[in-house]
C-alpha cells in the first residue's frame, strides 16, 4: 500500500516539474522576443510593468512547486534539476 501511494506522489511530482519546465521555456521564448523597451515601460493607470508581472508569476510558480515537492515527500530540488536534463 505504501509503495502505491509513493508511486502516485512520484508521478504527481514529476508531472508538476514537467509542467513548470514547459511553462518556464515558453516564458523564456517570450522574453527573448520582447522588445527591451516594452519590458519596463510604464503602462497607463495603476498596473504593473511586464517585468513586474513576470517576476510575480515566477515567484508564485516557484513557491507552488516547492510546496508540492515538500508535500509529496521530496526534501530537495533534485527532481526539478533532473527535468531539465
């Protein structure tokens, strides 16, 4: 019974890492093609710059992945690093 539960947690952790890696790559492509002047351009009204939005999204995703890994029993980011190999 414990083995099956561990296997489910492992699959969930790996899926989360793959999703995070794919999303990160899409963001990198967007950043690479974004006009540098648009990156920090102040939009009208009380809204964030593109840089601030990306920073916020990155921080939230990083926190989510850490919480998911720790809740599934992983105590390090080795699983994350293995997804990029």
